[in-house]
C-alpha cells in the first residue's frame, strides 16, 4: 500500500475515533464521561500508524497526524453534541476547539512518541510494544497521583471496573507482547 493510501486510511480512522469518543463521552457526567475521558485509548491509533511505516520519521509523523486528526474531529463533534448554550454552532465550535490546552500539547508529544514506538515494535523491539500496554496499566495510577495532588479531578477512579479493566488490559498487552516471537521487519514503504 502506498504511503498516501496508508495516510488516508489512518486519517479516516482518526476521524472515526474522534467522533466515536465524542459520542461516547456525551453531555452528561457519569460513566460515559469517565470512559470518554480516559487517555490511554488515544495512543493506540498513533502506535498502529507508526507500525505501518518503514522509516522512523514517517512513523512519528503518521502518529502525530492521526492524533491531530482525532483531536480536531473530537472537538468538532463535541461542538455538535454538547449543549453549550443558546448560540450558533460556530460559537460552540470556537468554545470547544479554539484553545490549545494540555490535551493538545500532550497529544503532539504522544502522537510522535507512540508513532515512533509503533515503528520500533514493528521493526525492532518487543519492549516498544509493551509501552502501549504500560500506558493502559499506568493511567489509573497517574490519575490517582494527579488527583491527590489537586491538579485534576477525573471520574475514572469513581468506577472501579473501569480502572481495573484498564490495568488488566494493559498488563495483558504487556505479557502478550513480551511473550510473542521477536518481530520481523516488514516490507519497505
């Protein structure tokens, strides 16, 4: 598959992911909001994107591109889904997507990082694949630390099954990745 086709497919996946997360998160607080606010799922697509390219630079850029497409689409979908008051849709769009906050800043970093880790996993290192599982396993602990420090109040900790599922999923991914045969290089781009 050509680089342009891979990129188009990944962008489409990023758009679909952004819309899906916005729909799942919805308007109301509760379990949907907690699920929609989990961070670890946001690194899966950049990881997959990175694994699709033979060069580290292309992999990192693919991870960044799919992350930015997902974030942009999420905020556009949020503008349509959320009831932000009695004003036009473009005002809602400005309210949801106008500022670059911590999510976008970390999204740039995580897109580049997990795109590169996906490439490393596909071409060089099983340990790089374990980093994907580590993000899921570590998220509840990171949220706990940040919440106890008074920096952020996330609802994920309100739902034991949600954070326990993230930990189990992450540890399972780590175990499967490390137990799998050594990855073999794929065909060049």
